C-alpha cells in the first residue's frame, strides 16, 4: 500500500499548491478543487486508520485502482498547474482557457467518482460504510507469518561477549526487579542469545521460577498468562483475563523469577503485561527481545542495561557457516575460498547464514551453485529469499502506513552508500510524504526528523554517522533488507531501478514509472528520459562524470542529478514548471552564462542544490528572492547573492538553508524577509574596510537561526568581532575571525548553543580566558585551535554538559586545565597534531575519569 498512499499524498500536495494560487483560479473551478482535496484527504486519513487493522488483503485488491485514479487526477492537476497564468487576473482568462477549465472539471469529476467508488467498494468488503469508518473499532492484526523453522543446530557464534554481558546483568546483586532488553533487527540473533542465557540459568537453579513467553506481532494474552501459570488454557477457561493476571501476580510474589518475553512489538503489550510482575526485592529479572528501541526504553530500562546486537564480522560469519555445514569437521581446503565469499556476502546477518547453509547442505554441492550464491544473495533460489522475507519483512509490514513510503525511498540510493539525512528529508518533503503538523512541529523538516527517528528506533535504518549535535548525519540500510525492499518497491510500482550495467536506454524507454532510480557506473552514458508519466528521477553517478542527461518529461517534480551534465539546462529548465526539488551540475556546458535566472520562474521549486565546476565568479540573480516556495539554496562553492533594488515589495521568503554567500548583507529589509532562515553559511572578504556595508549589527535579529558558519578572508582591514548572535543558535562555527578571547561572554550567553567551533582565531597578542559560571549551559561539543590562548582556567561548572573537547594544532596551551577532568558528562578528548605535554595531560584526565567510574571516556590522538 506504500505506493498507493504515496500517490494520494502527491495528489493532495498538488491540490494544496493550486489552492495557494487562489487569485489565478476561477471561483467555480476552485470549488471543484476544494471538494477533490477534501475527499482525497479523507481517503488518506482512512487508509492511515484502516491499513494496519485490515490484514486480509482487501485493500491490496483495490490498491492499484486507487493508485491509477490518483495518478490520473494528478496528471490533470499538473497540466493545469502548468497552464495557470502567473501574471494575469482571472478576468483576463481567454475563451480557450475557459474550455480548459471545463475539460478539467469533467476530468476531475471522473477521477473523483472513480476514487470514491473504489473506496466505498473496499469498505463494503469489510461490512462497513464510509460514514461509520471513524466510529468502528477493529480487532488487532491477526495475520502472523509462521515462525521460521530450520534444521540448524543450536550454534552460537560471535555472541560469546554478548552472552557474558547478559549473564552478568542477570546475576548482579541488585535485589530490585531489573528489565534487560536485547534489541536488534530481525534475524540478527536476539532470540538465540536469549535462549542460550535462559537455558544456562535453568541449570544453575539461581531462580525459583523460569518462564519463556513469545509475544510476536499477534499478542495472545490468555496464552501468555497460562504459560506463566504453567497450566493449559483449557484448565483456566472459566477464569477472566483480569483474574488470570491476579493469579500470575500471586504466583510470582515472594519468589525470585526469570521471565523471558521474546519478540515484543508494542508498548501497549508491555503496559498490559507489566502489572503482573511484582517488584518485591527478590532479585527477579525480565529479559525481553525486541526489534524496537522505543519499546525497550519504554519498558523502563536504564540505557546501560539495553543490549544492542551487532552484525557478525567476516571471521565470525565464516565460522558460523562452517559449523552449520560441517559441524565439528573442518572445511575441505578446496571449498574454503568460495565458502568465505558466501559468508562475506551474507552481510553479517546470522539468519541469512543459517538459511544459506541449509541450502548448500541439502545436496546442492555443485561448484556453480556455490559461485552463484557467493556473488549475490539475491541470486539464490526463491526458497531462501522467501524465508528471509518472512522474518525481515515483518518489520516492514508492521510499519505505520505513513512511514512506509519514507522507508522504501531509501532503497533508491545505491547499495552501501551513505545517505545524508538532510538530503533524504528534503526529498521526502518534495515528494509530499510529510504531512503538516498543526501542533508539535512548525516545519515539515522537523516532521521528517521524527519519521527518521522512528525508522532508526525500529532498527530498519542504520545510522552510519552522527553529527556533533548527536543527530544522525548519514544513514544506510543493511544489504539484505535493501534487496527485499527493492523487490517490494518494484512489485508495488513505487520505484523502478536501473543500472547502466544493463541495457539502460531500453530499460528507461520501456519501463515507465512515476519514480526512477538510476545507478550510472560508467564514465560516459547518455540518458534520455521521455516518458510523460515520470515524476521523480534520481540519477547517481561518479564525480566528474562525462555522462549526459536529456529530459522531455515536462511534469517532472524531482530531479537529483548533481554529477550529470544536462546540456542547455539554462535554456529549458523554466519549462519544467512542476519541479519542487533539483540537484544539478552547474558548469560551462549546462549553464555557460552562470547561474540561470530562468530557474526563478519555477513557482513550486523548494530545493536548489548546485554542484559547481569550471566557472569563475558565481552570481545568483536577484530573482531568487521572488520564488514563493524556495526553502533551501545550497552550492558546493561560494557565491554572490544579488539584492533587488525594491526588496521592500518582496514577500517574506520560506528560505531555511542558505550558503555559502559571499559578503552577505544583513540589512533590515533582508532580515525581515528571512524570518524562516535556520541555517546560514557566509564568507566575508572586505578589502577596503567597508564593514558597515554588511550591517552585521543586525545579525542577532535572525531569531530562528540555528546554524551559523562564518569564515573570513584574512585582509588588512579585518575588524574585531563584537556583534551579538541570535539567541536561537545551536551550532556556531567561526573560522579566521578576529574574535578576542575576552569577548567569549558574547558566545557563552547563548542559551541554546550545543556545538562551538573556533578555528584560526586571528587575535594578535597572548590572551587569558576564565569562563563565567552560568554560561555555556548546553554546550556539548567544543573544537578550537585556541590561538594565542596562553592561560585557560576552567572549573567543571563552566561547561556542565560538555561531552567532547577537540584540540586542533594547539601551540599555546601546555596542558589541559585540570577542571576539564572533573566534568561528569565528558566522553572524549581529541588531540590533532598537538604538543606532547598536551597529550600527557589528556591521559592524566583519562585516568581520573576511569577512577571516577567513567569507563566510556576516550582520548584520541592524531599525529
């Protein structure tokens, strides 16, 4: 249903955009569009409420019809969006335009009737009507894939350390009830680890009562309670659920018990079970396994008790595969090379290794079969992929409907690539996947961050790299999970995937799809995409590729092709009226005259990302200020930004990201327009001393600014920085700025600052700095060259939340202040190309932290 839901969201987005252009729409026509928008919104809300309660395939039967009707309606609306006169009033509409309006009314009515008919039919198939959808209460999901069964031995490889940690937590002396969650993605070995720990404890008689209950996606309360009472459901048939809960509580009271709750999916299930476990000082333990980090945390465990499962490394994978196939015998030498290839391609997921071992050991001993499996897991016989799907895809099936399009979208990126979170969320916004929030979030990007957090917590997305603010910076997906999801996305018609290793030209021409992901691995290739139904093109290529792109799909909404040259880009881009997101190569071939002013004529464009090469001075024309929907403007090179002479008449912009701008002017008029600006990168190069021209005294008025990066050109007229910053700042970077250390109170007083970077500070004399208590209250990360700072006195109260301190090429400080070592939150001191005395003082602090019980503290030295 992800593709169906995404189609409806995209249609709703197009309708909202048209309604935003109210003054250009015929009143009668507007009434039709409002009606369509209301009905589409109802269907979206219905699917969100209904999809996770209807598991008999009913919606799948009508899904393609809904998607087709949505596509037809969106095609009508996209065509109309292209025809709306931007500079004419309604009264100036021509007779021909009136004919278009009448035709559009007819087409919209047909599409609306089709959507409503399909929806009514789907509801009737579940014995309901549209009117009572909101009032119905549906039973819990009842479809549950059968447990994966293999003939594998109970082998535990690569989990020895995990097992020892779990045992230590189970045996620790605390008399209070402890909850110990094991968290990880499907198939990674959570149940195997829990089972081994459980069986070991059965032999020790450390606990008076040991019970194992498996919850899974379908929660059967009475079955769980009967297991805990060690009686059959039939014996307890005359007892109510509440009575059974009381009996379990009384049965466990006063005894040291161990209960394993395997495969728990829901916080509601935990709420229902928690009340039956007494905490009476007997030293009892609950060991639970889950794929969902939020369930584990909700269960009330402390962060140090949560056990996160990791993938097996290549040696552990090979060892497991050997033991699964050969048992205690050694692998024959002539099979060792191919065996290691097979193990490596299983991606470190124990489930995959077990299944592959089963396939190989069932008589498939031919060399070509082993070679085939070793090349790619997805090339294996259907039985393997089917069994993997039953386990891993359960996580996908249990996702809320609104997360499914966002999750599948990640598969569009090449295998093993690091996906930048900011880019991913901007694409989600452009696709229309994120619904505006009336309460919690002001920006769609904030909604996107919450969606991403949910996917990470469900162990479906891997965080490859975190930013200094602790938030994910790049993410990825396990290879096996990606392969399965690509299959699902193709089946649903959500994405079509193309590789230049194939006959790509024919593939594009003969496989039309709304979204296309192209992985171009060749140095030169011509891509011609002509299908009018295509709305999104993501084209990934090598840096400095000589490939060419030719597009004629005028209804395109999203183009991500930053490494592919589009000849004559500047001449044709204004005809792609419906573009919302574009990442393109800005060079002498695509844009021989520099940044194209014609791009400003795209009324719905939200994100512009330009990768610049082979150009001189880069000037962004003033027309950019007139783009009503623009949210993000970013380039990999610095650029000059033009200002209209009559900027007073420009409406407030929605720009949130801007950079890197040369000599950005903070005039009152500009500040008033940039009320939504959240991230700004600026470069100042003033050679004649005209600093007043920049109006830096107005900088503090950007009250929504969260990220600011300032770099200055070293010139004779460099002014001492004495300007106030916006109190909303969370991240501040200053490079080559003349910022005296005695002025640090300007920065320290920022109440929300979490990350500070001060590099190449251009002071001219030796300085001292003693921070003031009550400042830097939220600062977590501090990186600096500490130029000309010869005396730095620090108490732990000066940086109460500091987590990492990074010294870069520091030549003035001999040792780290001892007060730094007393900061309880400190996790890392990093020294890059620093003198030995500074390194030694860091190691002393490390010893101090270890003595205080901070085992996670780390000193990293880069020489």
